[in-house]
C-alpha cells in the first residue's frame, strides 16, 4: 500500500481564503480582526513561527500587532503588557509565543490572557471547557489535525486512536478531541512500556514526540492513518517524528513534513482570531 497524502498545505490554503473572504465582510461592518503576538527574547525557532503568523495575518487582511520584548523582560512587565492587550478593543486575539525565558512563569502569563482573547486555547478556562466538552477556543495544532481528518472524510467513531505525546499543546488536547468524536483513545508517553504494542493497534496514529523519524514501519499496521506533528530541524532540513518513506508504504493516509500539520496550525490561529472578532461585533467584547 502506498499512502494518500493528507495535504495540509492545500486544505490550509482553502481555509485561509475563506478567512480572507469573511474578513472583507467584517471590515464592511467596521471590524478589523486584530491579533497581538508577543515574542520575548530571540529564540530562532520562535522567530520563524512568529514571522509565519504575522505573514498569515497580513495576507488575511488582519491587523497584526507584534510586540518584541528583550530576553531579560520581567514577569511584571510582560503581565502589564497582557493587561493592556486584554483591554484593547482592536485586539481580538493574543498569542504569547512559547517558550518564555526562565525568569517568567509561563502558566501565570497564559492564565492572565482573557479567555475570549486566548486564540491559542491554552488558558485554564479554555482547556477546562475542552475537557468538559463545552464550546471552547480550541488549541490550533490539535484543531488543525481534526480538520485534516474531517476534510479527508476519515471516519473516527469506534476507531482505535493512539497518540504519542501528552503535552498540553498537542498530545493531551488532540486525545480529548478524538475522544469527543468517539474514537477509543490511548495516550502514550516516555514511560509507556512497549510502545509498539500500542502503535500497532492504531487505526489513527498521532505522533507528537519531537524525535526525528521516531515511528518506523515495523511499529504500524497496514492501512493506518498517520498524523505526523513533529518538526525536527536537522542539517538535511525539516523532518517529522515519522519515518515517512517506510511508514507511507503501509499507511492508507499520511501527513508530510513540511506541508502537513504545520500549515493547518496557522490557518486555525487565523480562524480562531476571526471567530473572536465576529463575536466582539455581536456585542460581546
Ligand atoms: P513536548 O516535548 O512537550 O512533548 C513530547 C511528548 O513526547 C512528551 O509527552 C514525551 O513524554 C513524549 N515522548 C518523548 N520521548 C518519548 C519516547 N521515547 N516514547 C514515547 N513518548 C515519548 O513536545 P510538543 O508536544 O510540544 O511537540 C511535539 C512535536 O511536535 C515537536 O517536534 C514540536 O516541534 C512539534 N510541534 C509541531 C507543531 C506544528 O504546528 N506542526 C506545533 C507544536 C509542536 P513525557 O511526557 O513522558 O516526557
């Protein structure tokens, strides 16, 4: 079997075009979706991600407010900035690029973002709502993964879904979303005994590990749908957490890296911001 490609680049482009169209309509009502991105320090990967997010905003017709703060910024100064952005009616979404420098408590900063401006979906309120099955601003990467599966009409109810990774950013929320769609979900992590025993059962396998080509062909069954979240920067270029060459021989569907989950993450960030801008226009600010 040679896998069909879950084409994140194409699906994300369609979503971005739709966001752009809706933004035009919103602008006719005097509302310009605004995203504030806060970058503290000069982590090279963070700079790349922030650049991509800014470009996405501008292409969609959003207002982009980039705040670059020096690496030595105090927690108080960062919290003051969040307070100002929370109060700014032109800002519908606030994204603080992670990781933050050691002197800053990430949890405190994320919790300080007003839940309705938390377009990354990481705040305790949005995470809690997701756990409870209530409407929430959903985190962008897991939301993008679910969209990829939906766009390709991949059935989830009753399927065995195995997620490798339990981070708050990817593993945990994607497991909850798969569960909400009635998959039977197993979450694996670094302490899992005999990982391959779990992955070989998977109808849907999500790899969010952060180790290049970690999932190999001998760890999956024929026909598996593989979502590779990993972004590993090697000298040869970007590589996922899945050995694409080997695994695509057995999988029915697979995401490439780059061009799979990555573009979907940005598209979901734009969609989340647009959604909050629309809600603010309906009287909820
Ligand atoms: P984290 O480092 O926070 O989490 C990695 C997870 O993998 C942890 O739960 C860890 O287990 C688990 N793990 C590590 N080693 C093993 C192992 N040998 N066997 C089983 N599980 C293991 O990473 P993130 O979730 O933030 O990101 C994962 C990957 O996805 C990274 O490559 C990141 O760059 C990428 N990413 C891509 C995005 C995109 O837009 N495409 C967005 C966000 C992330 P434990 O909890 O026990 O330590």
